């Protein structure tokens, strides 16, 4: 996999100590490469001191950056000293990627004219001008930070995540396999609104999938290979051979859609035609797709696929679409988040067991093979979802923790106990503002990363639930 790459920018101002710039170039290259990223840097002799001060130097940097278009994911604007904001804005006003503002701290004992940086103050000059020009940028805590410190390493990793989200969400294809599940008006969405945000929806009739599955032979090499993959993925020992073959064929057809239409994420009509016609429930296939890095939501909740993709890009780990399903005793800050069985194995406490979906088995025995049952592991998580309204994409992001606390064995599907501070207040806000019965979860604390990407660079309207 190609490393993320950052274009490095260094500012200058004539009367400030020039020798500090050379040190900053060395420091920043070390910081970026030690963190596992790649970099682009303009030749040191291209401008005075290898930095940008004047408008002409800024235009020279802009031309250099243009010559490397598509090769970098973000720009790190380094302020070794109080830099000239005119050169900086000329250089980066059209860069088209996230910009991280980094300013050096001063050191007690080195505050004489030869060593004093004044970047603490200078950072405001740059951010102010970028704000005036409406060029988006990112600032992080602390206000000034040395590149060779753990604090900057944390900043850098967060910025890399922001860049991944922005790059991956700015324009992508989302496949909708099947119409909205009839019973759930809660999952309705506005396709034209999404297109304005660069989210292209490709819609497919479920009858086409059923036809292709029925035409596929059991001895097709793709089916055989898929069966081996699935057999090693979860415990299929209870699943009848015929139903197992059908699940493998459905997975092959979904792969065909993804490849043919260049889909970056999908949402699937998972009931009840698959159960009544094909006699399977595709939960475990959704689970496996998410573990492969192909975001997939169930119940044609397309909006959930959007936030799942964002969290997957930020964390590099699987995400899941879950129901706000049950209280957990009398603890008002705990909730059981659950779904029938589409949770990725990597998010589960142990290997799942593929069973017959109990809700379908109740009225139509033998119709729901494919629910991947188990429990969600304990880990800190971010949760998010979105809606389309009045031509806008509205999104919320918050954080919680799966506790790993027990849920009785008779509780079917895949669930986990989640602890969320001030949960009751947050639920009131979600209910009063039209958000659905699903939320989506991803591994780790990503609220700040996602909010920055959504608000600063993607233009989503964020809804603060706390």
C-alpha cells in the first residue's frame, strides 16, 4: 500500500533568524518519515533559505506543487519563525488538499534576537489571512509544537486520518442493491442531495441479483473459492450445504457489482426476499465485506454506509451498522447496540457462529440461514450517522465505549453493551431531530478527526449531540 505523502512548506520573513529554517527542514523530514509517512519537499536552493517569503516565491512554490498534483494527500505548513503570510497564501490558496498549520515554540534561555522565533504570534497572522481568503486549514493543540515531540506525532497521525477521510469522501460511488426495505421509511434518503456532496449512488434491482445467483453453478471456480473463504471466516458447521452454496453465490454476485461498477461502498436489501426466495439471510456476507475493507450496511440504510465509510477511512478498521436496541438494566448511560449478525468478525469478542435467523425461523423455518451470532468486543468507539434534509447532508458524531459486560446467551444476533456519557440527553436530541434507529460504530476515538473533515473540508452540516 502506498504511503500517505505530505508536501512540506516552510515560511520565512526577512528580518527573522534565517538559520532556524534549515533546522526546521531537517526536523520535519525526520518527523514525517519516523511516523511512517512519505514527503515532497522543494529544493533548498529554489528560494532564499529554502523557504517562502515573498509573493513571487509563493507563486514558485504553487507551480512546484502543481507539478506534483495527485502525489500528495495534504500540506504541512511549517512556521519555524514569524513567517510572511502573503507568500504563504500565494503558495497554498489553490492546493486543494487539507493544510496543517504547525508553528515552532520558543525555548526559555533562547529568547535573544538570534534564536527567538515569535511563531506563537505569527501563526495567527497566517490563519487570519487563510480565513480571509476562505482557504480551509487545520489547527490542533498545542498552539505551538516541536516536530520531534510525541505531541506533534499525535497531531500528524490525526491529520493523516483527516486527509484519508477528505480524499475518500470527496467523491465516491455507493451501490444500492435493492430498493429501500419497504417497512423502514426511517432509511429514506435524497439521492440528488448526496450527489451535490460528491456521493454518487448506483441503484440495482434485487431481482437481478436473484437471477444471477440462480444461474450460477455449484462447481463454478469462483463459488468454490468463495466457500473456502467463508468457511475460514466464521463457523458454518450448522449451515446446510445447499444454503451455504447460496450464500457463496450471493457473495460472488456482490463482488461482481463492486468490480463492474467501481463501488467504494454498498448497502443491501437484506430482507425479506432473500429469505423467502433464496432461503438465506446475508448477515454474515455483510460482516465479511466489512472485514475486507468494503463498507456495507444492511436494510438499505444508505446513510449508514456513508458514516461507516468515513470511520473506516479514519481508522483503517472495520465499522458496523447497529440498532439502538435495548436498555441495560437501570443504568441510563448504557445501551445494548445490536444487529442480527452483520458485525465484522474483527469487532467481535470471539469467532461467530452462523445460525438460522430466529425472526425468520419463527414463521418460516429454514428460510434465514446466515446470521453471524456472537458478541461485540470491548473497545472505545466512535458512533455517527447522517440524514439528508432540505438539500443538506446532516451528520452527528460522538464517542462511547463497549464494556464487554455480559448479555444473556438467549439474546440472539450480535450485540454489545455500550457506555455513553449523558446518553439520555443524546437520545433525546437524536429523536427530536429526526435521526434513525440505526447508528454506526468504528474503533477508536475519532470525533475530532471526523468533525474537522466534515466541517472544514467536506461541507457537511454537523449536529452536535455532545
